[in-house]
C-alpha cells in the first residue's frame, strides 16, 4: 500500500469521518452522562453524612 493514498485522501471523506465520529461521541455522552449522575446519587445515598463512612445511616 502506498502512502500517497493516505496523504492524498479526499477532504470530504475526512470531514465525513470526523462528522460520524463526533456524532457517535455525542450519542455516547448523552447516554453515559445520566447513568454516571445516577450512579453518583446512588453512591451518595450509601454514605453517612455525619461520619463520611459507607454504611448504615
């Protein structure tokens, strides 16, 4: 395989690949963010606010 194929790729192809990649990353962000926030709230419920220890309140 020649390196000229890599360096002379069409700019529209590169732009399309970046667009698809950014769409996938945004979709993953919108799915993972609420899950992470829910996990933080769930973990916060386990922590005793007086002592900071994990366990019974």
